[in-house]
C-alpha cells in the first residue's frame, strides 16, 4: 500500500475528526462505552449478580448529558448507549463497534464485532467516528496475533469504504500467568506498548487516531505520587520511554485512563507533557466517572447527576487543564487536512 495513503484526508474522515475535537483541534473526549466492567461495578454495589439493563442505560445517559458540557466529544456503545447519544450537548459522537468483554476460558481475548451492525449502520446513527478495541501483546501465540491483525484490517477497510475516521485502541494483557497490576507485568509493559505502536501505525490497518496506554505503570515510577514503593523506572526513564513510544507513530495519539484514579491519570498526563511528547488529546473513561457508581447504586439518579455536575465535572476539568499541553490532531505528521 502506498506511503501517501493518510497524507490527504478524505472529506468524511476530516469532518469526523473535526467534529470530535475542540476548537483548538484537541480531542478532549469522555469514554462511556464500558459494558462488562460497568455491569460488574454496579452488581458489586447493588449486591446482585447482574444489574438491570435499564440501569446500565440510565447511568450512561446521565454521564453523557452532564460530562459532555465539559468535553469535546463522547464515546458510547451500541449495546446500552444509544439512548444516551440523544443528549450530548451538541458535541461529537464516537461509537464502539466491538463486542465487549472476554472470559477466563478465552485467554487469547479474540475480538468480535457487534452482531447486526456495520460501519455503514454506525454512520447512519449520526456518529462522527468509529472506535474498536483490540487486546494485543507480542508475547501472545502467533496464530492469535494474526487473527487480530486481520480483524483490524477488515474494520479499517470498512471505515475507508464509508469514509469515517477509525480510532484504534490497543491494550496489553498478561499471557505468562502474572498479575496485571504486579511488577512482573509492569516490567513487560514498555515492550508491549512499543511493539503495538509500531505495528498498528502501519497504513494497512487504516487507523486514523491511536488510543493508547502510556508505556509504564505509574505505580512503579519512582518520584511520582502514584509510586507504591517498588521501583522499575525513575521519572526520567519513564519520560524517555514515553518519547520512544511516541516516535514510533506519525498518527494522532490520544491517551486512555486505563482504569486509574482521576489523580493518577492527571499526574500521568502531566508526565507526558513534561516529557515533551506531542500528543493530541484523551479518551478518558473511568478516571472521570467511576466514583459515581456507588453514588448511583445507593442513592439513585438524582444523586448521581449532582455528583457528575460537581465532582465528575471537576475531574474532566482537571484533565482539560493538562490538555493545554496537547496539540491539534492535524499537526500529526501524516494527518494533514
């Protein structure tokens, strides 16, 4: 495939990326496409095996209509989030195309798409962009990774065909039986992130924006507030890894919060900014709204709305403050409008 595939954006991709960014061209987006995770969080708080679908939908609606006041766009899902798309304060909309979740009996975490949907149908909902998530590690079996690569290629081709931007999210995972929060996995994380960055920046995948993790676990970075006592990296070493990862792509990069607290996510972004990495925004999920789950489960929708309009809004504003260091997406080397 020619090296100039992404140098000139098509009208649909340009319109979609413009719609999900703010006036500066920075993607300041909230992620609310969580499904299995949100189910588990609500179930735990409610003391039930599974929360009603109505609660899943209502939670997403409340997050969407409050937090989009302070964001450039929101990422929602097809399964429980379509009602929430109706009130997002005129901001941009991304929809997740993948079927969420994996189970312990499926350690390879092979991806699949939402049944009964296509890129064309997502476009017909009024969405500005499509997002897919693939779990990826170079330490996985080759046949697994080849399936995953082909899957991303197919979705990339679909998005090209309907002229919509594709946001590609890749997440590392453990394959050696280690704890994902432990130091053994954290020591592998730089290699996992760097390998994934290099692979999915290839034009064959058709990604327009990369949604990525930082290549370190902040709990193991000495000198940060998130540091827990076991050192893998100094702050300077962590920043060098961030620069090394960023140098592997010439596509717009936005960071995900990976389930950390709001405070840790903000500190992470501050370290990215200090490193001098040219990033283009965020798709911030749990860091902004996760502490509202027990409020909703125990006190109901009105209490959640109040929490979102105060603490939740402040969480988004704290992220936005760091985004002053972010650059417009169209300054990425191969995404000229």
